[in-house]
């Protein structure tokens, strides 16, 4: 038996305390199941929902009665460049408004017009105005979900880093993780597990996401036997600040600033280069990169986002900024930056990961009892996501995953976990305390990996660089990872968290690079310099990944639904 | 963001900041007395206290415990600490060249280790 092993029992275990995880827990608890939610850091102080920009798309048709779920569905598919799974897009389109009303019933407020209708603005790629503005942003969405979760009796364990899903004969038996506060292993026996651990934009050094978005859940799902899909597709946010440097990485909502406030995006020569109607983000990133690669960038390697005006027109801009993005405008003022007077230099950074665990329209992976929702799940948006679709995604799929996980749990008897599997995982956790010759600091290794991914598998990709990245990742895992050592402290040891995260980040990076190498075309957010055209004849396909005999196996499957192509094993 | 400076690597100035941090380790032998560690770090334009803690952790002292999550907007309270005796959020606390500051865990909460607290 494992020393100091803390064993808990539940019916449904939800991993992740962001928008999708909390919503899943609420739904599962509503059916009378015992639900335990494990969050890497405290809820409301972890995950990407908390820092989400205030843009939430939903086809209510309050601003334009012509809008409806069917038209929204068409836009999602068009935005996804052929890789959005129609069954999942359909669910997002049809259930969005109902789940959004659930949020209102939990106490979330959305900005309304004086006549009481919802304020809705048009975002790029949406043919109708659908963008709601949640009052006080993503943080208050999580706050209200957290309250509701407590009302429903969900048990929440914070500072719990889950590391492995335990399975037995193709079914979920529970999961194991590290109690970060105590520094001891925790085993949670559970009939169903929902992975809602968010995305993996932290694989790249330049990103605008919090530190916990390292993709743990994808690797846990993969290790348990679930499939990953289209993980080469990374949404780069076109307009994050690169100068002044103290605002580095701050996202500037270009839809609001360019369309509502009347700003302009200018190259280094002060020329506009965007078409009159704001394009979707994949196109915007490509257009910005064209300016940079052809030598028309700003002095710090970006472009100018300019909403400044001469003195006499400043009051008008100020009013618009106060209306559409009051928090951001005031925050910048506090830092001494007045948008009405000066432009900011912006460039693309990793923002949202489109690929993830493959789910069916009921959020089920191919492993019995294993579900996924939110950014950790893939194949919903395809090769590009429309603005404002991440928050409703958390609600629609979070609720569905919770509902199905509780049904599964109620219909199944528990399967025993394998003592040997638990022992191996617990020993792996402890192994970082072993003395090493020439020890490596895990946070150093993490930074090296992030730099490598940015330089060799970032926005612009080509075979030569991707192969170099792959070679280096394999070397880092076989040589550097073996040398990782941490200080002999159990309680809240950040080095321990870094070590556990980077070991999964190496696995995931390898798979991302393999997928990026395999997709020999340019589509959505995947830009191949050596294959610059979209290729619908050969590449209207998903790239799938599965663990087979302890090895990474990749294959493609038609996105038109014509069936699988034979696997290509490593 | 992970980076302390921009992609062009600009904006380091010659000025320095001294940060003293009250340490606490809950293992029995240390329980009696909390100790203090002092670090000197370079000032860069717009440096926040949270980024300064990241700098210390990444480059000077890997044993430092603090809350690594930051919303960077001063809304989530994850990085709440005491700065020279005043409650402040590290992610929106701007540092000035020549600052000498003492950082302690928030006193209304239970300390797990160093600056990490729970309600």
C-alpha cells in the first residue's frame, strides 16, 4: 500500500474549477449524485474563465430578430473551416440560450438596453449581433456558479493537482492526485470522471492565459485511453500588447475597439491593412503576420492598435470606452496609459486551444465513464473559433457532461482500482525528491520547452522547424526530465507542481508537433509556410491520436464523415 | 505571461529593489519561529510585485512558496499579501526603483507555507 494515501469516495469526480467544471458539478449534483470537484488552485482563483474577456455569444435575437440557432450553427461551421463537428456545433447552437438563462438564474447579469432587451453586438464571423457583455466579466460567472455548486452540495477540494485517471477493463475507477497543501497523494474512487481542466496555451512562451492552463487533462485522458483530436489547432489572439512592456500579454478586445469604439489597426508605416469588415481571428493573424514578414511591422515587432483622437474628439472616444470596456479602460488609466491619446503595439499570442479530448455529442470519450467538457474537449469549433463562443461552450458542454456522468454513475457498479497502478503513480510523484547528478530545475525546463514551442511550433510552421522541435522534445524528455529534482519540502512546493506539469507538457508538446507535421496544408489557425494553401481535396480531415501499446499513434479521419483512414503509427 | 520583458528584450534599468519575505514552514521543527529572506532584484519599467515574486522563484530561490495564479487585473484576490503591513494584491502593486519592502502572508488567513494562505 502507498504511504499516507488519503482515499475518498464519490459518484462523480469533476476535475477543474473553471466555468465548465463548475457547471458539470452543478448538473451532476442536481440528479442526486455525490459529486466531488477537484481544482488545481482555489475556485475563482484558477482557470481561464476568471480572466475571460467580456464577450459571450448567444443567438437570442434581441438586437436583430432575424437571428436564430440555425443561423448561429451555420456561422460556427463556416468559422471552423470544415473541421467543426456538426453534432457538437448543433448542440452549442441549440442549447446556448437555455444554458445562458441558467446562468441568469444563478445571478449572472448581462448588459441590457434601456428597453430591457439584451445588449448584443456583432463580432467577426457572426452574421448577426450576438455578443452579450456579462457584467463584471468571467470572474462573476465563476462566482455565481460557485455559489450554486455550494447550494447543490458539491464537495470542493482546492489545491488538488490530479495526475492520473485510474481505469479497469476500459472503465473509469477513479483518479489519483497530489494534495498540494499537504504534499501527500490522494485517491478518489469514482464511477465517472469529467475532465474540465481547460486548455494548453501555456505550452507557448507568449500567451495570455493563467499559469494553470498546461493541458494536464488532455494527457490524463490520453493516458487512460481516450482519443485526442486536432490538437495542432491553436487559436492565437491577434491583438495582445507587446509594448509598452509592462502591459505585455494584455489582451485588447479588437472587436470592441475597432468596431464599436472606432479604432484602427495600423502597420509600422501607419497604414491600415485590414479589410473594411473585421475578419475572423485566423484571417486577422495571417494578415498581421504578412505585414510583419514583409517588413512593415512596428519597431517592437507588432502592429499599432490605435483608438486615439485629436483633443476635440477625445470625449466621444472616452464615452465609448466607458460603455464598452470600462474595466480595461480604467485599468490602463491606472497604469498611466490613456487609450484616447496613444496607440499600443500589439501582436498575436496563444489564447485558446481548439483541439482536445475527442467527445461525442454527449461529452463521452471512448472510455466508459470518462467525459470531457470545455476547452479540454476538442472537435467543437474546428480550425477556428468565433469570438464569444468559449464561455457558452463551458455552459452547454459542462451541463451535458455533468448530466451524462451522473447517469453513468447511477447505472454502474464501481470497478476496483488496480493497486499496482496506484503504486506506480505515487512512486512517480515521489521520484522527484530523489537526488540526481546534475539536477535540473523543473521551472527552467518548462521555460525552455515554452521557448522551443514558440520558436519552432508557434504561429508559422514548416517541416524543418517542426522536426527540430520534435527532436529536441524527445531529447528533453529522455535526458532533461530524468534529471529533474526538487527541494525536500512537501507543503505547497511549487517545484513539485512544475515537475508534474512539465512532464505532461513534454508528452503533449510531442503530440502537438506530430499533428502539426502531419497536417500538410494551411487551414484556420494552422499556418504552414511550406504548404500555404488550404487543401480540401486531401485535408478535409481530422487528426486523431491514441495511445497504442504505450506508443503515440496518429491517424486521419474524414471530416466529411466518410470513415477512418488506416492508422499511421510512430 | 511568463516573460519579464518584451520580445525585443528592452527596458532594464540600473536601479534595484530590495524585497524581504517573511518565511514560514509548517513542519514541527520550524513551527516556533518564522524567518526572513532578503532578495535584491533589478527594476524594469512597470514591474509588479507578482512578477517580482516570479523572478525570485525562477532565478533566485526555488523554495519560495507564493500563489502563482494571477488575473493581472486585481480582481481575483489570489495574490493577496501584506506589503509593509498593508493588504495588497501583488498583481497590481507596481514597484519603484529603490523600493525596500517587506512582504508577509495576509494576517487574516491561515498560512500554509511562506506567502500561501487559505481562508
